[in-house]
C-alpha cells in the first residue's frame, strides 16, 4: 500500500516506501514477454468500437439521453470524478494515466447514459491531502481510481462532505474500510490478509524458517502497524519473529551491519518494507558476507521491472517473493482476456505508458463506478451509485482480480497469489493455486491492534444523510 519518496520529506519516505508494499504501488510493469508484446499490439475490437465491454463486463459505458443535475458534480452532459494523487511529489503518473485511459475509452462509447466522465485531478503534493480533499468536496460527484500516501488525514473531511470514494489503493489504517468507501482489493481490520502467504512460506515451502523470521523496515508510525500485522500472522500460522531491524527512512549508505545482524541472529526469512533499491542493496550486502536466506518477502512494492533491474545478481542468490492481493499477474496478460485488453487500451490511449499493478486496481475501481452509475439512469445520485456498488458480491473487475464482496469490510480475505522475482522477470511461484492463478480458502487468522477506520458516525453523520 504506499509510495517511495525522498529528500525534503524524509520522514515520509518510510511511511510510503515502507508502507506502499501490499496494495500495489509499483511504477513499472512486471517484466515478461506478455507485458511487453501486449503493449505493442494494436487495440482489440473492444477497445475501438462503441460497445464498451471489458473482460466479462458488458455495457460498462454507453450513450443515452440523461437530463438534469441530480447531484453535485453531475450535469446533463458530464460527471465530475475526483482523482487524488501525489504525482506532484512522486512524479509517478500512473493513477492520472489510468484516469485518462478509462475516461477516454468510456466517453468514446457514450459515457454514462450519455454523460461524459471528467477526471478532476487533485494533486496533494504529498503533504496537502486535506487541501486536495477540500477541492474534491467542492466540485466532485465521487472520488475514483486515486490514492494518497497520507490518505488517513483527509478521511474526516471526505466523510463530512459525504463524498463516496472508489479507491485504487488505501494506505493508512484510518482509511482502510472507511465510511462510504468502495475498495476492489480485500482488506480486513479483523483478519490478516497475509495468512495464506505466510502459511505457504513457513509451513509448506520453507518449514525450517518458521522460528527464524525477521522484519526489516523503514522507521515510521505506519510501519509499526505493518510490522505488528506480520508478526501476528507469522505467529498464528506457526512461526516466530526473532529480529526487527529498523533503518532510517532515507536508507543507509552501508547495509552490511544489517546483513551481519541478520546472519548473527540466525534469521532464515525476512519481510522487507522499503524501496526496491534499498532491498537490492541489502541483498548485495548479504551476498557479500556469504549469507543466503531461505526467503525474502519483497512485497508488491518491488513487483515491477525496476526491482529486477536493480537487484541483478542477487536474484540468483536470494529467493524473492511478493504476495499479490488476488490480482491477475500483469506479466501473464496474454493468458487473461481482461488483463490483455487493459494492456491494449493503454497502448491505444496512453502509448508508451506501462500497465502496473496499481493501474489494474485503479481500472477496477473506475469500472465499479461506471457500472454502478449506469444502473441509476438519469437520476444519478451519490446514494444510488454507492448502494448499487454494494450489491456486487462477486466483483472481479471483469476478470482482473479474484472475486471480492464489495459490501464486506471485515470478512476473511479469500484468495491470494504469489509471484517470484527471477533474473528474467517475475513469474508465478509454486504455491499450489486451486482456483486458476489464485489459491482460495486461506486460514482465518485474527489480528489485534489495527487502528480502526473512520466511519460516518465519527463525524456525526450516518448513511441516512447520504442523498
């Protein structure tokens, strides 16, 4: 869940670099022939015709003759949709790119019952998420396909103005499962979303590592929550964390002391929360002292070509894995119609821009909004679109993800998939999937101490106030 930054906001680097780990923030695509050859292909017929079908979803967008202005941000001709982004600070355009591709594709098919989608970009500059939210509250119908590293700071403002949020990724616990939010990736404050992953790592694949797990993370209040979640999950599935190594947010010039500490403690597997370049440097230090771990949880912050490039030789020495949150692997796009179509749509509307894990999640969020809005007809209100989205009990984004019940925020996360980094790119790990590329039915591991998400009641409102 979070993003990597540096320099002036050093204290935020760990918050984002260490935090942007689980919900897919990689700014480069997973490598492999499918991702590169797919992007170079010409758009499919679905990408160029007026019938806006996507994957298994039909009539995502279409024309019509809607009239009136039934809610804020909605006129007879357009729908203003806010997109929160930290692009001004991170220089990472992926969420803005997804907004451009989706709205271009949807509007070419007629929009939402004839109303055109307008992506209203709100750049937080990383630090002004509250100001960006105030702008969205003043002009937008809903938020969709966005993310901000400090999103938890603006939840109260969003709830006070009754602005529904169709998130691409959430970061801070206060926003995870917050009020009037629709999120296409499974998450729970009660059950660990990583239970299947760690169960596979320490019970099935590397059982000798069970009682020798370490956590290495950038120092920030947010990583305290992440570290606790990992430790609780590891313990619940039969393991034990014996080492916690905290590093300065901006990283260190010499990772040898961390490598030696890991070796001296007898650690056999580590979870790393930080930037891909930092992990690559740590692995080089481990290689230099001749210490090989059984496994490294590089997490989805490393899921992309950048890590493959910077890690280099270390990928032949260390076993690196990432737990995808039930998202179809981007590098296997050619094997999945929805992912392949998304790659082709990017090639058509944003040539040269790769499809990342975060793009996939953002597209799913935009799709939920569009389909839900279609059901409301001309009388498009926040209440209608939010309630329509909650009816999606088996959401897959047309085939981009494993099924998710959008009305459930505290159910046991069901499906996961595991990728392994190799010198030639990312590929599926041998984790015994039982439902296509996913493994479903992971252990129900309860966790404690996760700060609660803010709800409408936190600002003195209720769903009856949503009109």
